[in-house]
């Protein structure tokens, strides 16, 4: 299963593709080993970029809940 944050761009004239990750707040191009280990494999939930994003979302959610409860 491919990670939902992986974007692949290809121009039909050429035989290469460019892959980028949108999980971060900045453009990021995964390395070949990251593409193999995380982005295109079944272990994408262990990706350090994705884990950082999920940690940030949980932190923001907790801050929002504390703010609303106050």
C-alpha cells in the first residue's frame, strides 16, 4: 500500500518520475531508501516524517481541547 502523502509526477516523454512527500509543511523529496522502506511499502506508518506530522496534529488537538475547555 502506498502512502497517501506520496505524490508522483511523470512526463510521458521521459522515462523518469519525480516523487515528493506532502506530509511535512515544506516540500520534501524522499530518498530511494525511504521510498522503498516507507512510501511505497507496507511500513509507511513507521515513516519518521509521518510520525512527526501525527505527533504535531495530536499536540495541536490537545491544545485546542484545553483552549475550548477553559
